[in-house]
């Protein structure tokens, strides 16, 4: 259960409906983090909104690969390890999206909390 504020009234919300459908689990392993970030940032491309992740204005790709300032983001330590300078990190992150012939497809989430990204070749 969660206590929320709506206007000036307190509202008690029972999240039982969502408890089984959505389960947030921290992504620990470096390869899973980048696979997850890539999957999320390619969603607008898969949905046909844009041709490239950098074209979607609400994507963290713009900060991570293009170096745009975003006060809402805190770089993950694994992202920071991609290079010594912001330019090196941006270039390394952008390279994750430039791999020819690979496309991340949906991630299967197991109750154990681990993520299993699957990769397939573009058709």
C-alpha cells in the first residue's frame, strides 16, 4: 500500500493490481546495465517514433552519448568507467549503439531478479 497526496487530500492507494505486473530490480552487472540501457533507449526507435535514439527528446541517450546536460540524470558508476573524460564516455556509449547487425530484443525478467538480454541479428 502507498500513501499519496492528491491536491489537498491524502489518498490511500492499494497497489495490489500492479505488484505482480511490475517488479523493479536493481541491475548490478555491468553487461546487464548496458544491455538494459540500450534496450530502453532503443524503444522509441522500435516504436517508430524516431530513426535513432538521439532523435527522441526525452531519452537519456542525449546525455549519455551526445553529452547534453540533464539535471535529472546521475551517471551510473559503470557509465563513468567508460572513459576518463566526458568525451571518451560519450564516444564509448555511442559505440554500444553502433554495432552493425545487432539489435537488443525484449529482456526476459526472472523472479530471481536477474536480467537475461537476448540479442539477434537484424533481418
